[in-house]
C-alpha cells in the first residue's frame, strides 16, 4: 500500500504541469477573450468580441467548413479503418501482417510532412497525369474550392485510417472464437457473420473511434497549413487556422481567444453528445 | 537474462559520467566569456542569414568584447516569433521590423534614432516608413527594393520586342500580345508567370495602384481608414491582362515555381517580382541575371513618367528594453551603413541596393541594381505602401479577393465592397477603436 505522502509525491509533478500548461493558460485565455489584446497591450471590452464573431462572415464560413469536413472525415475514416481491419484480420498470415504495417505507416509521418507530400502529389503528380493522359479534371486540385476540400479529406483519411484500424483490430480479435464458429456451423455467410455477430460486438470500438476522429478533425491544423494554407482564397481555411491567423497574422489576440473559447465549447458539446449516444447504443 | 540486465546497468553507470562531462565541457566556454556584451539581432529575412553572419564576424573581429547573436525567423512566422520574444521578456536589441503596423505594435519598446549617422544618410523619401504615428523616427531602411515586372530579356529578344521602347500601357499590351502570338515557337507556357497562389505578390501588385495617392507619406498611408480606388480601372485592366496571358491554372502557380522553373527556364516572359529574385537566379547559374534579367514598371499614369516603385520592406529598429546594449547596437548599425567593407558584403553578396544618399553607382555589381538606384533617387520616385496596410489585410482580404476575381468567383463591385469594408474594419479594430 502507498502511504499518503507517497501518493501525493507521485501525482504532484503531473498536477503541477497540468496546472501550469493547461489550467492557467486556459483561464488567462478566457480572460483575454474579453479584451482587445494584440499580444502586447490589452483593454477590457466586455462581450464585444463575441458579438462581432457572430457577424463575421469568415468565422462562420470556416466554422461551417470545419463542420462539413468533420462529418465527412468521421464517416470516411471509420469506414476505411473498419474495412482495413476486416481485411487484415481475415486470415493470419504474413501478407496480412505486412498490410497491417503498410496501412499504419501514414500515421507515423508527421502532419506537416504529410501535407507537403500530398501537396506534391496533388500539384505535380496530378498535373503530370493530366498532361500525359489528357484528363483535365486532374489539373490544379489545390487551386479549386471543391477539390481543395476533398484533397484535405483524402489526406486526413489516409493519415487516420491506419490508426483507427488498430482500434477495430483489437476489438475484432477480442470477439470470442466460439461465437464465430457457431455462426459458421449455423451456415451464416461472411456478410451475415459480419452484420449479426461482429458488428454488434464492435459497439465500444465505435464509441472510441468516433470520439477520436471527431475531436481530431475539429482540431485539424498542420495538415491544413501544409497542404493548402487556406487557399484558394481562404476557402479551405478551417477553424484552427482561422484562430491562428487572427491571433498571429492580424494580431487580434483577444478576438482569436474568443473564437477559441467558442471552438472549445462546440467540441466539448459535440463530444459529449456523441459519447452519450454511443454509450446508449452500446448498452442496447 | 538477469545477467544481461546487470550488464546493461553496469554499462549505464560507466557511461553516464562521461556523458555528463561531455555536456559540461561543451558548455564551459560560454561561462568564460561572461565579460563580453551579447547583443541580440532579430532578422526576418531568412535568405540573407549567412551574409548577416559574415557581417557580424567582421564586426566582432574589430570589437572583440562584443558578441552579436543572430536569430532568424521568417516565411510568415517572423512576426509571431518576434511577438513571443517580446512577451517572454527577451526583447531583441536590434529588430528587423516589417512596416508601420509592426512598428506601431512595439512603439513603446523602440528607441528614437534621430541622431544616428545611419539615419542621416537615409534617402529622405524612405524616412517616413520608419516612423511611429506621431512621427518619432524608430527605424532605418534595410535596402532599396524595386517592385514591377521582372522580365526575361532573352525571351523578349527572341520575340523581337525591345523592352526599353515600352513607354505606356497600350504599348505594354501590344508587347504582351506580340509575345503571346509567338508562344509556341518560343516554348512559352504563358507570357506572365503570375504566382496567383501567393497573396503576398498580389498585395505588392496592388501597391502599384494605391501608392501614388499617398505621395510617399507612409505615416499617412498607415493612418488611412480607406483603401484608395483612384486607379481601379487600370488595376482591373492589369488583372484582366494577367488572367488572360498567365500560366494556368493561375491560382496553382507558386512563388518558387514561378522563379526557378517558369522564369529561369524561359517558359514565361515576365513575373511580378523585384530585384530580390537576383540571388536565387544567380544561385542557379552564375551571372545568369547579367544578360537575361531586366525590369519593367507598371504603367498607371501613361505620361511617360511611369517608373518602378522603390522602397524598403524592412526597417531596423533598436529596443529600449536593455539600455546598456543601445550604444553597441547603434554602433553596429552605423557601421553596416557606412563602412566600405560592410557595404561590399551588402551590395555584392546580399545583392541589395543601398537605401542611402550619394552612393557611387559604379560600385553596384549589375545593371538592374544601378537602374534601381537611379530610379530610387530620382525626384519622381514613389514608395510602395503595401507594408502599411492593416495586419492581415494582405493574406486575408485583398489576396483572397483578387484570387476569387482571377478565377471569376466574384464581381469587381463585390471585390471593391469587401476590400473597402474589411480595410476599414481591420484598421479600426487594430487601432483600438
């Protein structure tokens, strides 16, 4: 048994760091959101930042974009991740194990680097393809609103799917062998086994994966920065980038803090709602 | 297994003291030089870091008890990095500042430079670009940069167009059309290599149509709450010209690509840049610019007096946070602007055109630099004002709006409306009203 002072001794460093790095900046951020701070000097201006925010076309646009992006990415990543997991757990052989590694590798590469790699693919590689194959629709993906958006989705799906795959794999492997064998004996087809035996047991995996992808896609920044940097004409500027630019390009840090607080509230709410419904789904 | 573990632990125990000693010995020289005064120099132009290092080395040799620490941060991150220096209480002593909005942000931390010898030599026209709102002088211009079209003379020669003969907008359009007609024979992808992906180039282009209005008074430009539309017709005409004759898709052309691929390989005739591209081009091939590079102005007045815009994007200031460092900081800047050996590094290695009076143009290494110095010191010279636009206006307002316009996603009237509104709004928010 740990003695009380030992117990405190163990948690104290962690608590000190959490207070210093998360709690204090969070509180000072809330305070800043009521000022017109430019990072050097500040004056208290009450709720004006929040008032202005809801009339700010660029804020609303980037928020809506982030929302669209999150919905599309959450669906795609979980779908792709699940398919990957089913492929690699289908049979236990060297080929599937290699595949597992291959699927996971994108996740080991940092976001900025991934952004630059895909930027090269979308601009140079796609351009070469379009010239040689005469497929014009492949040209200039990152200089168009719609394809720019899908470029981001592709990049993020490519990066996250491997990670989500791991979550699904661990849950798929935890399904008792005898229930699978029983369904096989009962003459269930692959599809029937998947929908009636495997899927219901994956409910907790969905809770985790949905939470991870939702939170991550709302916070997306470095991939956005490296791939499109908001372009063309700010049409792919997501909320995190909007906040950064307001704070460190426009030097309107009070305003940026207010945006940050709104983002915090929305992400927290969305995560809670999602967790609530997923847990409910798990129980039934 | 147990043995292996013990062996590992033993190994660690043996190695650790050596590691610690190694760390210590690496650090110890700095403790001996404590008597030295260390000055911090914050540089926002990454492309000239090594040349600044060289200048510092020369200066340190002459002043053995001074050590100058160069910090470089740029490519869009410079302003934010500078701010974090200030808010963490490590204000640099010499600061490279980009425009009056940045000067305004740090005005309480900046020293008045009125009596410095470097200032007395500054071209009078450029002085207002280093002032606070109430005309206190806090910055010295870094160099003289020219804004216009950088042209590939070789392409012009082959197309049979003499760039020196172009004197007004109509003739410019004619030249563009003539080059365009021979596009295939010349192997061009377009007449212009307009890097539509970069909001910075769009912003500096816009200065061609807004600078005249302020008559070189940068403080007035900074104070202004409206975007001047006096030359909107010409701006529109130029944008249409670019849209029609530039490499497509126009918004996917990037800065580096436009210079190192398109322009250098002779696949375009013109790019919307200035003399800052010289080191890059000469880096690709020695003396490339000597025969191949020229510059053409924008024609906005059409009365034969149109010239390149010339000004300084960057100013050097000194912070007042550390009084004991001020004298050395001043001395270093004065030295950079007056001593021959420092100037030689600046003009021959940085390829800068000095922003000082009475400079002997024979010393400048190339014709373009000579021409720029001549234009810059003439009495009709005009300073570009884009550095005085409110914070964020370049990247978040005019850049994206012009990009929209170039691909037909917005009308001119809407562009005008949004640009005017946002200019006013940003200016008001940032001046604390």
